[in-house]
């Protein structure tokens, strides 16, 4: 029988530090996905994921169990992403971003391209469009679209009202619609 | 049909889009969408945006492992192990030497280098050394004694070195002499061989010269008839000799 997050935490706090690795294995994909989409940079996302779990382990005694572990660790990950984004220089642009900013344009006739290339190009556009969103909107969209959280869970993670989550979602999607409208034909 | 989206249905549309509406809310939105073109258009646009967002999927998951050992209260041994593992080899060697010196110092080890070679004397807490010193006693003027000893050693070393140099020189002289003698012998042998060849050739030439002179003398003493007869008689003599 698989242990619940709470049981693993109890074991970890009870003197089995290796039990925490079960939580890492269970949640690392989600946290990496969140940090990658929030930060847009692979190496930075890996670092943020490591930092998230280390921070969670250090602060595990402070976890009260009132919220779900997933909400708690998502909040830690988002805080770390926010710190990283703030510390980023305005002029520091990754190679991927440079390539996207300078040389990236959709092919004139996407039908001629293979579906894989087309998907890759759409992904780049999506990635850039997401990075262009304000942090508050971006985190809501990512948690909803990629992590599959319910609006109520996002509200719990962020500690904001449900209506605010939905409004941010609506505004974010409207912004993305504007930015990605030209891909409509390609879709 | 309303084409401007000022319906204030944002939250309801979001719940509907993500299928989180209550049954009542869902019915209300669907009823609204049949009447409101702007909201209907917006919902379709959002669905397309969602489709594009879903294009960005993670292909691979990097290997991420968080070691809980790094975060807890680590033992000094674990810290030392990690430190040693990342320390360069020269620093390890230096540390080993320093550690050895420290241990030797704690053990009260004396290391001395003298004519008898390198000697170690380990004396824990220096008890025996104190006892020895108390028995033997320290010299009143160790500096002058040490100086005299150093001078003596220096003189001995000097004479030893001089002796070694002299021995070496004489050895080299002997070697050079032997080599010279050998070379002279070889040269003499070469000369005598050449001389013998020349002498033998001279003797050979002299013999040939004498032979030629005898022939000339004999021919000068004979006339033509003698020569002719001698030539005729030779076959007869040969035939006679052959008949025998």
C-alpha cells in the first residue's frame, strides 16, 4: 500500500530522513514542470527544483498539515521562482530566448512543415507568450493548464480568493489570445 | 446577438471552460452562450489558446535527486569525508605531511640526521628524555661544543672529499695511460703489417728484376744460330723425353 504524503512526512520527522526521497520522487516532475514553465530556462528550473525540495526538507517541521503537501510545496517552488525572476538582470537573456527574439518567425506555409517542427514552433511561441505575462497571471495559468489544479487548489496555494484566481485566469488567457492569435491559422 | 464582451461572465466562463461549473452554473452559461456572440467567440478563442498551451509538453524529465544528508546535522566525519573527496591531491599530500609532523610532535619524537644516518626517537610526554637529561646533564656551553663539532665534521668531510677527488684523479690517469699504450700498440701493429707488406713487395720486385737481368745476360751471350738450334732441339728433347 502506497504511503500518503502525510505519512511520509511523519516518517521523515520521526527519524527516517530517507523517507523524504519518496516525496521527492513523487513530486519532482510536477515541481520541475512548474519551475521550467515559470522560468523558461532548463538549468534554472533544475536549480529551482533542487532548492524547492531542500527548502521543504528544512522546513518540514513547520508543515502543519492544514494544507495539502502539494499546495505547500507548490508555494515554495513559486516563491523560489519569484526570487529568481526578480534577481534576473533585465539584460540577461538566455540563448534560447535570444534565438527566439532574433531569428524566430513562423514559417509562411506551416502545412509544408512536419508536424513535429510545427509543434516545436508553436511551443516556442507559447513559451515566449507565457514569459511575457505578469508573474501573477503566469503562475495561475501554469498551475491550471499544466499541473491540473482546480481553481480552489490554486487559491489555496496562493492564499488568494477563488474569484481572484478566476479573474487572473481570464485576464491571462485574454492576453495569450492576443499574443497567439496569429497562430490560429496554423492550428 | 451581442458581440461586445461586457457581460461580466468572466468567472463563470472560466469555470465552464475548465469544467468546474456547478450544474446550475453550467446551465446558466450555456443559455448565455446561445444569446451572446462575444462570449461564445471568446470561449472558442480560449479553447484554441488552451490547445496551443498544451503543445508545450515536457519530453524528458531530468534526473533530479535531493540528498537529505546535505540538509540535516551532519557528522564531522561526513563533513571530513566530503572535504577530502573534493580536495586536490597536492593538498591531500601536504595535509598528510602536516598531520604526520603534528603526530610526531605530540609523541615527542626527535628526528636527527648525523653520520649514523637518520635517527628517530619517540618519547611520549617526554618523560624519558627528561630522565636522560637529568642523568647525563646538559653541557655548560653547548654552543661552543656544537661549533667545535661542526668544525670537526666539516674538516673531516673536506678531507674525505679531497681524498675522493685525489683517488678519482689517479684512477683517471691510469685509465688514460692504459688507453694510450693500447693505441700505440695498435698503431705499431698497423705499421709493422704495412711495413711487412712493403718489404715483401720490394723483395718480390727485386726477385723479378734479377730474373730479368739473368735473361738479358744469357740472351746477350747467344747468337742467332744458338737461339735457333736451341729452339729446334727443345722439341726433339721433349719427344725423346716423351719416348722415355
